[in-house]
C-alpha cells in the first residue's frame, strides 16, 4: 500500500515539482497516510483491550498486532526511500532501523508490550499531520508565496505542539514505562535485554527530537529578531 502511495505521489501528485524535492514530498505523503491513521488506530487498539488485561506486560491483541504491522510497513517503505535518495542521512536511517527493531520484536518476538509501544506510537504520530503539512510548505516556501505564508503561520504552533508532546508528555510516559520494566515486573514475558533496548531507542529518539525542535525555536527567534531590527531601521 505504501509503495503504491509513494509511486502515485512521485509520478502523479508531485510530477510538476522540482525533481530535487519530489522524493521528500513523496515521503511526506506516505507519512501522512501513516501518521494520523496510526494515531487513531493505536487509540482504538488500546481502548478495545479489556481493562483487566491492559498494562505494560499484557499480551498483544490481534488489533494491536495489525497496528504494529501497519507501522512496520510504513517504516520499511520510508527506509527504502532514504536508502535510495538520501543514503548519507545516517540519522534518519538509524532512527527507522531502531524503530523497526522495536516494532518487529514487540510484534513477532515476544508478542507482549504493544500497550506501551502503541502509546509511544500515538505520542509520536499525533503531530504527524501538522509536521508533514509544515514540511511540504517549507519545501515550496521560496517558490510559492502561499506556501511561504503557510510555513510562517504553522511554524510557532507546530513548534509549541511538538515541544509539549516530545518534551513533556513523551519523557513522562517513558519514565513510567522504565520504572515498570526495570523493576523486573515483565521479565517473565519480555526479556530484560529487550526492555533495555526499547528504552534506549525511545530515550535517544526523544532526545534527538527535543534537540531538533530546540534548534527550530532558535532559528525562528533569530528570524523574528532580524525582521524586527530591519523594521526599526
């Protein structure tokens, strides 16, 4: 499905775009096809799990496994995109490989822990629609005036939303998740080495996200300060 969406984006939706930007735009489109649906699917999959079975060590339900498969498909396709068009982007390639490791081991190795992983997925993808719209606008901001205005309009609220999710909600949940797993409460169903691997991947991903959005805030303040100085002059 994601291969088809990517090809439609590359050869159809963005066929008139500069060839330099078509791969990135196509990647954004498959991210849009994954992000928001994955967010709602994760919520539904967690809500449909009985209260008595819901928890960090609970077995995966069939619906939860379907959501994991959905995300595995997306990250595999986007990984192929980076390997073909951006093979030097080690950060994103590493991110996708690490994410796939978490999803695949949760889904196929231990078949437990989807409750926690899907909450993390929801936190990661709740900003997807805004981020991809902002990214697409940023790609065309120098070519299309409307795209430039949309990019400037979206930047502050997107940065704020992203900062709250990745800087507050994400770390708070990971702390709770780590406290549960590291005390050995799930050792009988999820090996400790795997739990530690998951936590390392998540902590690194959140740390990089916080650094990324912090740099965006700095750039935004520099741009706004520069415009203010020009007006004063």
